[in-house]
C-alpha cells in the first residue's frame, strides 16, 4: 500500500495492513496484523502533540492571514477560527499520532516481532499459560 494512502487509512507504519485505531479515537496497543507495539516507551506520544500544533498551524495561519487581509471583522473571524479549531480537534489528534508513527518508522525502523522474539518462545509461552488453567 502506498505510504500516503496508508497514512490516510490510519494503517500500521510497519506493515501498512493493521489498523492503528479501533473505532474513532481508541488506539490499538499493538498492530492486529504484525503485532508491533505502537507506544514504544513512556512519553512516546509527546512528539505527536508537537505535530498537532504544526497541523493546526498549517491550516490556521493561512486562514487567519486571509481573514485579516480581507478585513473580515473580528466578530465574524474569531467564531470562524474557533469553529474550525473545534472541528479539527479529532482529525488532528488522530493524524498527529499516525504521522508520528510513520516518521518514527522512517527514522528508526522496527524489527519484525518474529526476529525479536523467536516463534518457538511465543509458542511455549502460550502452551504454559494454557497448562496453568
Ligand atoms: Zn503492523
């Protein structure tokens, strides 16, 4: 799958198949297709907060400048900007995280989970869990 299409469809940055989100805003902890853990470490999503500000800036700076230069009164332009900020909140939250996952994968690619944890170990682990029941 093309990278841009995968980002728009909110697919895993590693395999581009599994959904990052289940439902509208709830994230999967791991990829349902390849099994990588999305949150690598505590504080992992702090960069996505910064990316969210960037996404807001990409939309709001040109909009604010256009309203200013068209001399739209503040009684109209302030509510317009406020409504756009409110409408953008959920998409910005989602795509800031998705874009951060793709940037992180680009800068520091993850290994396949089978190469990190041998499949034999995974099989033994699941058998021992079953025998404890
Ligand atoms: Zn995946």
